[in-house]
């Protein structure tokens, strides 16, 4: 989805790009490839641990045209009109104030530049998320997100227009995520907001929770033994 967002944003070669909430670089790394050696991509994240992971990913791929900085997305430490493109992949709904982040993204983008987002779409969503959400609630450990995580394209357009962005384009595409085993899917879950709820459990409860959940996942396996979890992605 990160590479697809970079493609849809039509980032110019040798461009200057900002990736907000870069994580381990899902948008950062394809953007760096897109702009080439004469371009520059800056990735920011509130978490130093994420930045360290992104540095490792960039080094492993031999990508040298990236800069990583710890920063609050609601207060970007850049002048107005700095970047040709500013992106944020699957992170806007994690921010306390989505409008503040969008206004900052717009502020640091050049007038002819592009702001790009990925958000989760609404329906239909893969069953594995619903199963784990229901099980977390059953264990009394639900962790509330600051905002809902799923948005229709029309909602997304309205949100962007509300902060003054114009010429807004949205599209929804289905992302088919494939996992070789239920253990691989579990490892992915430990990178999402569900992790916060599971971390509240003691070791014995956590082990029981995992065993129950993976047993339910095994029923969803395809004939080839893998798990396919389609998810709608809104690109804006």
C-alpha cells in the first residue's frame, strides 16, 4: 500500500518528500526509490524505536537518500512550502488531532505539490480483525483508539476539504494480504493497536488468549494452507 500511494501521488524525480509517521518505512523507502539519488525523503516519527527500525530497513536495501527525524506531526519543524509531496500512511487516525496534522502537512507542501494519505476503507473487511476485536472485548481489555480507523472515500474527501485542500482525488482498492501461517499473522497483530490491549494481560492470560485466537484463525485457512485477509484501502 505504501508503494501504491507513492505511485498514485506521482512524486517527481529528484523531488523533496516528507513521510509523516514513517514507521519502518513502508512509504519512505518506495518514495526514496522514486525520487532517485538527486531527491531527498525525510521521514518523521514520534517513536525513536520506529526511526531506528526504518534506518535499519534503509541500510539493508542500500538506500542513502533518506533522513529520519523524531518529531511531532502536529508541529512540523519545517518552513512553509518546503516539500513537493507529503505523505502519511495508515497513521492519521492515530493522531490526537487529525485536522492539526492535515493543516501542518498542507502548510509544508508547495502550492503545486501533493498531499497523500492511506486510510482503511469500511466494508467489507476481513474477518480476522473482527474476531480479535470481539475476543479482546470478551477479555475486558479493549483499548480505545483516538479516532475510528475506517473511512469511506466521501468522508475522506470531506475531511481533506475541511482543512482547505483542493483538487482532491480518492479511490478505494482491495489489498489482499497473504500470510503463510497463523503465527505470521499474530506477529503482524503485535504491530497494531491490538498490541496495547494484549500487553495489559499477564503472561498466562496472554498465552490463553493467543491459543484461542489462533484456533479460530485456522478455520479461515485456504486450501493452500495460507491465510488471505482482504482489506479495503482508501488512497487520497
